[in-house]
């Protein structure tokens, strides 16, 4: 599929069906060789192979682009695939990334273990301090990366300040908005150039599918950026140069496309996203407030708390809603384990953003490959428990946490 082609006419027949069709197909038939050649050359709209494009996935891409106010979207097989497509599509050996430190461990692993092998270096800095980003820049820096809310550090960057710095240096600002979704914020409106989502999380909302997305906000001039391939492509593809380039790389060459059925499940999640995010935020805020004063909890980290240093940014950037994720400290790892094991309703799982409440001990799981000093810098102490607060009855969520805290005080022989 050509990045400039308008595929809306192929999105589905006007059947009157209330739902989007799942186009569960590998390839697409054409009447003549000439017709297919026109599509391959980008002179006519059409789908060729689901590894490159699919009508169901294309519907998801259009809706995500609309929600984020972007010029287009590339849906991927996972959130990590979206970040990998971004990095491999833009960067070469010798290039550098400046990234917030308190972000998802899988992203840091990608930066260090995969990109590092390719000669692409990443400098980690404090997300909340734009001055550290500035000091970390070098002539080899090619992009800035941060999350709207760090997972699991729960810090909130000053996105407008990072955007100003990025514009000054003619670098793209990439913001991972997985924890906020467009229901809370559109990073483009704060100055972001590229928005990333792990659609597996709140967008899907039910733990039924893996997916990711990358949205081009349309604010970065690819004809003037530090990326030679895109400067040349922009002369022909204009504002769609970046997405056209990535579609050929991430889809055609790397095969990072989502399954059509998964795209359908993401579309279903979008239907209830606003209502679910409201419930996630409300329950998380109330749980954070109740646990903050509990004698069995050493600390609570939730940017929606008035005591959080990021509370002002939550009010300014996210309308006061700080998402559905929080972390708590239980004093020591053994007590954290006892707390997690004593929960009756919450599930122990590596995912987040589902309708049900999920918990995990990050230091021994997501961040287990890092040494203690690295984990400390990433904001992952041994006593931390991450809680993805569900949308069910708040009193049931609270009582489950309270009985687990009481049980965590009892030594298990």
C-alpha cells in the first residue's frame, strides 16, 4: 500500500452492519495484472498483502489518528513493535537517543540490548527535569523520548518544555501515551511530534489482544530533519513521508503488522475508552488517597495526589486525571510478596490497563535483569508493588487491598 493512497473506499461495503468487519485474509485478489501493478506502484489505492495493510487494521489506524489529531497512524503487532519500528526507521549506527529514565523496562531493554548492539546509544535522564534533557544532547542526538506518565516511576515530564527544546534542535519529540490514552490527553497539543501507544493496555482494556500504534502528529518537517532518507522521500510524499517509510520498513520488511482479529478487538476497546478511563482514574485516585494514610504502607506514588511533585502537571496537562496506575512501597521485598500473595480479587499479571485490578512486583519481574543501582535509578525499589486499578466497585478493590495489607504483616513459616 502506498503511504499516500486513500483507502477509505476499500474499508468495507455499505452493508448497514453496526460493527467493523474482520478481514481475516492474507492477500487480496485483482482482476488484472495491470491493476495490481498500479497498486504496487502506489498509483492506485488498494490492499496487496496483510503484512503491508488490511482493511480492518486500516480502520483502526484512521480512528487512532483522528483521536490523536494526527495525519496518520501505523498500527503494529505490539507496543514494543511500534517503538522498534520508530527506532529502526529513523536511526543509524552512531546516532543517539535522549530518553526519560523511569519508563517501561521493556523499552529500556530495547534501547540498550538491541539498539546498543547496532551502535545506537541511549542516555537516560530524569523525566521531570527538562534541563537534564538539554544537558544530555549531543550533535549525534536524533530524538527525544518520554512517557506521559512514567511506568512505573509515575513521573510526569514537562512535555511543552521538551517540545520547545526539540524544535530548537530540529529533533522529533516522541511521547509514549500508553498510560493516558487520548481520553486524557492528546500529546500533539502539548508539542509532541510522534505519539506511541501499547494498545494492549487501556485501549484494548480487556487483556484479549496484543497491539501497538505509532501516530505522526504532522508537526515535524521531515524535509528538514536529520534523517537523509526522509528528506529525500519528503520531496515526493510530503507530510506522509514518515509513515510511508515506516510502512515499508515495519510492515513489508520486518513484518510487524497486527493480526486483523486483534485490530478488531482494539476497535471494540475504543468504543468504551472514555468511560473506562474515567472509572480507572477515579478508582486509582481514591485508592491512592486511602492507602497514603495507612500505617502499613511506606509510600504511595500516584501523580494525582496533591502531595505528588507532579500534581500540578496532571492538572495542567491531563485535566486533573492521573490515569489508572499507581505504585506502593511495603518496606521490604518479603512483605511486598506477602501482600501480593494475599490479594483475593486482584490478579497477579504482567499486563496493565484491564478492567480488572492487576498487580505485579516490578523488581523481580519486568526489571529483574537489571542490577540494584540501575533499578534504583529507574525508580524500581525492592519493596515496590505496581497496581493497575480496575473499574469495578471501589469498596471491593479497597477491602481487598486492606485485607492483603493486614495479611502481609504476618510472617509465613
